[in-house]
C-alpha cells in the first residue's frame, strides 16, 4: 500500500513482455470487459499494450467516459483511486496496489484540515497527486495540465491554499501573478532530484535544444531564470504536463529536446516524433512506484481481478465534486 517502506516494494517479476504475453493480456482484458489505461511514465511494454496512454487529466477523463465495466489502471494508486471516485459503479483494478507516490504522501487529510482552520474562507486547490481523503477536503482538484486554469478560475480576491507540490505551486503563482496563494511545501522525490545546475549544464552542451520541463521539477524555476538572463532563448523553455509534451513534440521545429521529467516519458515522445533526439536531463529520474506495474503484475491483475481499488463511499462522495471540477476545467487532450 502507498507509504510502505522501500524494502517492501519488490515488484512482481518473471514474465517477459513477448507476443504470448501480449496475446494473453488482450484476451483476458476482452473477457473482463476491461479498458487498459497507462500513464506516460509506465514501462514501454505496458504503454504499448494499453488502450490509452496519457497524462493524469486525460486518463481521468477517459476513465469517467469509458463504457467498459472494468478499468485496469497502469499507473500509481492515487490515479486508480481518482478513476474509482469518478466511476464508482465500475470495477477499478491496479496491477500492484503498493504503487504509491511520494508526493501524495506529503500531505494527509488531518494536515489539510489543520491548514484550512488557519485560513478560514480560503479555496483549497489540490493536485491530483493526493489521497482520496485529501481530495474530500478540497474545493477543486487540478493536474499539471490545468493547474493554472483552475487557479485562474477562482475570484482574484479569494485566498487560495495550494497543495501539495511546491514547484507546481510556484509555477502557478508565477503564471497567474497571484499573491494570495499559500503553497504547501511538498515535493516528488523524482522531480525534485532534477536540479537547476544539471539543467544549466545540459542546456549549455545543447544550445539549440528545446527544454521540455514538467512543472513538478526542482529545475523549473532555474529554466525560467536561464531564459530570463538570455542563456536559453525564452521560446525554447516549455513547462508542460506529460500529455502536453507529446503534443509539443509533434509541433516543435527543434531537432534535439532536453526532457526534464521521469524517464518513462521518453517512450511516447520518441513514438510521437522519431526524427527528434530526445535526451533526459537526468537519466536516473525513474519512479520506482510507476515501475511496479510490471508485465507479471498486469497479467496477475487480469487473471485474478486484483488489486481492486476501493474508496470509502462517504469519502468518495465528498471527493467527487472537486475531481469533477478538475476534469471540466482546461483544454481537452493529453491522451492518445
Ligand atoms: P502528469 O499529469 O503531467 O502526467 O503528471 C503526473 C505525475 O505523477 C507527475 O509525476
Ligand atoms: Fe509520484 Fe513523483 Fe512518481 Fe509522479 S514521479 S508518481 S509524483 S513519486
């Protein structure tokens, strides 16, 4: 379960993602009337077998709209939980329920309640990387793709509490020019590790490259600083959700792109624009939780109907309004 110690996280192994595996996965998915969703950070074989790949927002929207009676969510626990909140009548499976998220673990429902008590009347905006309990205490959820639109939709004179990601919060504050926004000091261990000096060095080595930067990155502020001082042309610095990176890959004229996010992203980018040389800013930026969704785990999920995701109905009912507002705000897209 999310929050377990690292030594408890040995993933399911022993299955090769070959043709026989792919055949079996498709057959079992058909028998279960299941749609397979995969986040852009999943291992290539999982992305390739999925019916849809995308960012958190796109996958939430697809989960909400799908006709399938079962959703198999190849991603981390909060994503599968969000699907269950949006589609309580469906069976939601995650191939390994231990696939948590260090960012989602950085704020609890009790901590948020305490924070709200210090700021009565403030509007709470929570990133989708949160537990159902936190979502139940939230006015509007957002993802990296619509965080700016969500905060911009709140009347300018209303105080905002933004949680839990400090780097995404800083991005939203910059973009909206809002001063009355309080930001929780949480972070994702993978993105916080993609730092400014590393980015500056890679940018200096690749002066013509575009920079695709996820707003959870510790280096997002540094990238804008590099643009501000003219080290990198401002139009080459692009702060994007994972889904928007795929769209931008199709549009850019650059021949080299430096990618600051989890390395699983490179697979969709290379598929979208095979002629572009995509390079990770930090090739050690791998999310061990995302990578727990192995070929063996997916097969087990489909054979055994496990792990099933449950959300307490009262919590889900309170969380649903904030998640519903999230999927209604912002541009369409972000998934394939
Ligand atoms: P996206 O919504 O951009 O896909 O990001 C999800 C996530 O967990 C980033 O670490
Ligand atoms: Fe969570 Fe970070 Fe992994 Fe995304 S990359 S799922 S934010 S731990």
